[in-house]
C-alpha cells in the first residue's frame, strides 16, 4: 500500500510541476506576444505619419517645380530678378513677396 501512495504522490507532483512549467512558459510567450503587438502598433503609427509627411513633401515638390513655382523661387533671389522687378525683404515673413514696378 505504501508504494501505491508514493506512486500517486509522485504522479501528482509531476502533474503539478508540468502545469507550473506550462504556466511559466505560457506567461513568457504571452508577454512576448504583447510586446511584439505594441511594437507593431507603434510601427504602423509611424508608417502612417511618414506617409502623410511624404505626401506633404511631394506636394511641396510639385508646387516648387511647376512653372509658376520655379518663377516665384527664382524671383526670391537677387541675381534672378527680371529687370524692372522690385524685391522686398520683410522680417518675420516666410518666403518672399514680389511686385512688378510701375513702368
């Protein structure tokens, strides 16, 4: 009878050890999954922000490389001003403002 009692105790102990090991390994896996999920969400958010920034920069490039944009940018620099055009620099104003002079 004693051997059956020890045998049962050994089986119960092994079963408990297996359950504890499964819980510990499972908790580690769940923690890793949660960390990876958070990293994926951050990466997706960053990707969305970068896509918006790329769209804005593409719009800026299109604006500056259009015929009017090239002319406007060229007029902002002294050597590229057409004769008879006055260029003013106003502090605090972003970009430049051009006004053709009266003939």
